[in-house]
C-alpha cells in the first residue's frame, strides 16, 4: 500500500505522524526549493492546522488546510526555551508568534531543531533511509548508542533559577515599584464670567438734555419725543466687572503654569528614582543581587 509520502519530495519524512491533509502536503511540496531536503516534522503548540517541517535550509510553517500557505523562517531563529519537558518542546519566536514545536518521530528530543535554530550544525542522528537509497547503504546506517548532549548556554548568561529560588527571590524583592504619575495642576476658581458688555444707561437725553425717568428711555438715551425724531441711541460699553474677572483669570493661569512646572520637575526626579528602583527589583528577582536572609 502506498503511503502519503511515498514518491514525493517528502519521502524522507516517512515515519512522521502529521501532514495528513493533501492540501498541506501540496503546499509544502510547492514551497520546497530545488535540492532542499526535509529533515523532520513537528507539531506547533496546540494548533491543529499548523505544522512545521525542518529542512536543511530553513524552517517551514504550514498553516491551513483548504488554502494552505507556507511561511519560510530562515536560520538562525530566536530561541525562547531549549528542549525540555516530557515532549522535549523547543520554544521559538517566529513570524506567527512565539510557538512551541514538539512531537517529531525523526527528532524526538528536538536536538536537530534546537541546533539549527541557533545557527549551528545539526547533530548527526540516524534517520530512516529514503526509498531511493540502496540496500547496501541501508545496512550501513546505524543508530548511535548515546545521543550527543545539548549545546550549553554561553558563559556569562544567567542560569534559570529553580522554583524554590524564584519564590525566595520574589519574597525578598517585595512588591514591584510603582511608576510615578504626573500631577496635573488645577486653576483656582475665579467665579463665573460676567457679561463682557453692558447697556450704556443715560439719565439725560443726549439730544435735548431733558432728564430721563423711564428705564426704557434711559437705555435708549433719548426721550419719548426725541426717539421719534432721531431714533434709538442705545449702545453697549465694556463691562468693568468682566475686566476685573479677566484679570483674576489671567493671574490664576499664571499660578497654574508655575505649579505645573514644579510638578514636572518633581515627576522627572521621581522617574529617575523609579528607574533605579525598578532595575534593582528586577535584578533581585533574577537572583543577581543577594540580600541578607533576615530581610
């Protein structure tokens, strides 16, 4: 019975459990460059329709089924976490986000993926022979007695703390410093603004000089006879109360600006102290600073 990988460029993936969908396999075959050799297949986090294939040139992420598309991730990649856990998952940062790759039958410990992602040569691990390989080469293929160790982290890099050490570091570090907030100065209350203009009241007719006793005549500044001859002479003048209110408002604005300048300077000093405190808090949490046990 013909398998799903037989007779295709994916024949070296014989033995892997994934890539059951025809659309994903066709998209992957189309994405392979001439002479590119697939090495292993991995499941991607908990996604059903996302799988990854390691080749000798890059990491290919296959997404979707009906209209599958392939994203090529060239080496090296940013390694978030080395292989660990029961599934030996390797956590990488890709264009699709931070993903955990696991579940390969040809690379069960994730050593090849981890080495290639770091830009190193993949460790020599025996793989099943391709169908076109001769029987003589198949007999010569042997499995190494013990797999090579994982590459060590470069010197000078902080080792990951144990759970007990992290809990002790959190206890010693205490609460995270709170970032200071900038205060906003408020303007003093100067009351509601009065009308900017008022009617110019006159107690004598501006035309004949006769005294005016009627409030309407005082507002129009002419008597009952002169208004028929000359018309209304009413006018508005600036309100003195509004002028005084504007002066109080201007003084309140100046005081607000001065208070805000003081708040800005205080906030700048608080931010500098916060940066120092935050750096010390992070270093204590990371175990880089040892505090007395009694603290």
